[in-house]
């Protein structure tokens, strides 16, 4: 499955074999701003200032979580947590299972538009304060 956001306000799940549409979802109220696949789940932000989790196979909504101004960076899922930068210039950590907020940080004036990287229990991100940060994931 390949997932893409459309300018028609829908997120599409396309079959890899032939490019045909397997499902579409109006969750997000606009084209997906970023996608992150993880364990059969697609995480994405839309124009509705929420991060959504859909089942990749059929597009069914698993959860939707309010964020502080929408999504600014691509989400990344690691060890049961979804990390992303918000348009309010905060780095967010949500529980992947249900979208519950775990924490947020305004380190360095907020994350840039680059997707955070998580490896070996550390989350790395660049900030608008021209610094790189490493936080314990």
C-alpha cells in the first residue's frame, strides 16, 4: 500500500501492484501534510490541527489527536511513540496505540520542517534556533 494526500481533501491508499485506489479517507480535512507508516498504521496530519492514525489496509480511523497548530514535520513512529514537530514550534510525542499526548518540548525555538530521527532511544531534531538537539526518546 502507498498512501498519498490529494488536493481534493482526501488521503488515498493505493495498491502497489497496479496503482488502483484501495481506499480513501476524508480524515484531516485536507491533503496529508506528512505520512509515516508503522506496523500497518499510517500516521498523518491534515488541515484540522490533528494527527490521525489509520489502518493501512483499509483506511479505517484508529484515532485522532488534537495538536497545537497542526503538523509541521513528518511524523516518525518508534517504540510505540509517534514524534513530530507542530506548527506551534513544539516537538510532540504521542502514544502510538491511542494518540494520547506524552509530552511536548519547545527546545531551541521549535523543530524545523525536517522529520525527526529516532535511533538507539534518542530523538534528534534541528531547531529554528540553528541548533541540533538530542533528547531521550
